[in-house]
C-alpha cells in the first residue's frame, strides 16, 4: 500500500531528526546536526533491506516516490537556508569555504558526468 511508503518516510524523517538533535547535543550545538542526512541514509538503507528481502511492494515504493518528489526537496531547501544563515553569522571563513565548495562542485559536474560512459 502507498500509505506504508509514506509511513516509512515519516519514520525515517523523525528518526533522522532525533539522531541529528542527539548528535548536536553531544557536540555542544543547540540544534539539529545532519538530521536530514540521517533521514535520507535511513530511508535508503531500510528500502534496500526491504527490497533484498522481497518485502517491498510496488505500491509501497510509490508512496516513497510520491513524497520524494514533493517533500524531500522542500526539507533539503529548508536545511540549506539554515546553513546559509549560520554561515553568514559565522564570518568570512565560512562564506569562503562554502563558495569554494560550491564552485568546485560546479566544475566537477562535467567530469563526473563522463564517468561510466564508453
């Protein structure tokens, strides 16, 4: 059923946010550290496990795909906005590192797109 995919996505999101807050508390940051990343990792691992066991029905996969097209890009954009605010308040070093990382990613796109081509 589609609702199982949505339930799995919600479970992964809430678990990821909880792990992010726990990690933030451990390292002394007042907030979520990597919660969206943990959620995505959990979703991928659990989905892969269920597919390997043969327990993932196509309808369940449709529930995950439905929300991934709508919901996950919004969450990632919200997390990116928070990181930009933190970088601006963190000073010029954070802005320089962010700009260099972004430019490096842009320049590596053509190189990465050639991987696997004959």
